[in-house]
């Protein structure tokens, strides 16, 4: 019996190529090196094929348990979805969109996947570093967990991610939490008839009278009555909240002690109505329709110590800076001037507005940052650097800007508007993105004041209502929760009379 003939070289190569291309080759065929099968048949045949063209990824840092768990969950979800689809009728109401909770779960799953697939591998690579600093707290945590085996499919970083507290979003109510009736509240763009004191007392000018409303007790007190021949045109509290300045239509500036409802003095000088006032310590700045600004020191016997002339029409906006070094004035001549105590001439003149400038506010967070708003023909909020005299930004709001107010506790500001939207808009600075838009007034929102804790604003309009809004976080409640329950206890009275 003759032995079987030895296979030829072509037969061996053809068989070996078939094994390489076969999808059912054994695990030893997929190694990183291959020895020719002809070596067992013909030791004289040498092959040059030592490596395959397959890419074998390194799975040193892969977490197979986590991947298997996620894959099983995804498979179960798909199976349940397919079964529900086959048994339910084709109705759009039967398949509502994913609820927010499910969307949040998907977002959290994506974060966990990134943490597991990226961060864990990075940590394992760094574990081999010698002389790596570790705090005693980290050593204590490692020692405490050294004797335990975690059965969780996720790593320590993901555990910390799940256990860390989430940042709560601030909820801004869209409706006022309190509304007061204010009969005879004038619908006049050039007046300033509402101000809130540091002692939590709201002053409101209604016709010829000034009323004080305590936010703590809801008690209403009539401070003064100017009589039938005069009308209240502006009110302004001192920084301590003990005295109130009252501007009148006849051009007088009166100082009243709120606790005793007693007039301290009357200062004259203006020949027309006093529509705006602003305190700086013992110095009161008053602006009038006679186009003049008077600086009055209440400790002096003289009615005023400095006269500032520059506007060509009525002065309708006045505000001292937070450091009390500069005074901003806006007029019906569309001009915005910056003054200081060392000169009787404005140090800066801004002419970019195309309508009356009543809305003026200084930032309490950045030195020299001022914002101003224009009237119906302008509709813009502009930002200025009063130290360099340059314009920073301009935002078209789409309606008349009546008031501006910065938050004391965060870098945000609120604006009130007139024609034609009558809105209250909360802005985030410096991006000037809208955080919230509040509506409710049926007339122009001409008056604005802020509570002493900086969390609440009150707005007034020609619809003869005062509305209280919780828009800013206060300094003691960083979570942004509403605190007006403590600031405004419930009371039966809701009319300022």
C-alpha cells in the first residue's frame, strides 16, 4: 500500500487562504501571529505570513459589567416597546412624547456613560504614577473601602456624581403675589411716585397726598396732604429710611420725618414741578421741569449748595452711583449726563438715545457701570462705562423703557415698559438674555421700587394698582425660594387709601 502523495505548495496556500477568510475560524486562528499549516505536512516549506490584517482593540480599561447591564436594559426596553406597539391600536394619544422625567433620565445616562468610558480609564492609567499626592481624606476613604467588594456596575466617580446634590433652578412666579389698589396714581411718564425704604415701608404719592404702607404690618399711614392747590410729583427715601423727600408740582422740596409724620423743612428754588430726586448721604439732588438740578445739603441753612445746568428740557431721571462719587441725570432732551461734586459741568455727555431718558440704574457689582433706557421713540437699554466715557452695549427692547433696577444679590436687572407691551422683563447681564417676562398691568408700568432685601419689586401703573413680584434671590436664601410670606404677612387690607 503506497503512502498518500504529499500536497503541493499551491494546494497548501489555497487551503491556508481559505482558513483566513472564513468567518467561522477558531479562536487560535485569530491570534496576532499564524504558523503555516504546511509546517506539519512539509517542513521544508517556509511561509512569510506572520501577522493578520485584523485590528484587535485593547480592552484593558473597558468595564464589561457596566456595558452588559446597559445593553440588557436597552434590550428589555426595546422588547417592551415592540410588544406594546403590536398590541395597541394605532392612536397618537396612545404614544405620548417622552415625559421630562424620562428625558432627564436619558441625560443622566449619557453623563454616566461618559464618566464610565472616559474617566475610569483615565484614573486607572494614573494609578501607576509613583509619588502621586493623596490627601489624608482620600487615604481614609480608601482604607475604609479596602475590605469591601462593590457589586455595582458603575465606578466610584459615577457614585459621586449620583450622590452629589443637583443645582436647583430658580422659579420665578409669573403672577404677583400681592396686589394693592392705588386710587389716583397718575399715569405720567415724568413722575416718580413710588419708593421703598430700608425700614420696609413703601411710600406712594396719590394726588395731593403721600401714603406710607408698612410691608411688615400692612398698616397704611397718611403722611401728608398738600391741599387742593398742589400735587405730589416725586418721593424719595433717605438711605436710613427715616426721612422722606417729597417733590411738588409748585417746585417745592419738602423733608418729612416718617415716624412722627412731621415736616422738617421746605426748600425752594425750582420754578416748576420737581419730578425726580436722589439722596447721597445728607445731600439731596432734585431735578425739575425748569431744566435745572439742585444739590441740597439738609444740614445747611441754604436751600441749595450747587446748581447744575446742562439739560435743554425737563430733567426726569436722577441717580447717584453706588460709591456716591457720580450723579447720572437724564432729560427729555434725550441726553444722559454724568456729574461729580468737583465740577458744575458734566464730565460725560452721552447723546445716543433718541427719546427721553428717565430709566437710569448704576450697577452695584461693577464700578462705573451704568445703564439707561429711552422712551417710545428709542426703546433701547444702553450700557456705559462712565470711567472711560465709552458705550458698551445696546439692546432694543421693542417698547418704551420706563424704569431700570439692578439686583443687589446677583448680576441681573429688571426693566419695566410702557407703549406698547406694558411688560416687566428680567435680564441676565452681561449676555442680556431674558430670564422672565411678567405681564399683568393694563397701563404703562411707570413706577418701580425694590424691597430692602433685594428679592421683591413693586410696580405701579396708570391702572391704579401696585403689584408685588418675587423676581430676585435674597442674600440669605440662595436657593431662590419665595420668602414673601415672612416679608408680607397676610392681612385683610389691600387698598392704599
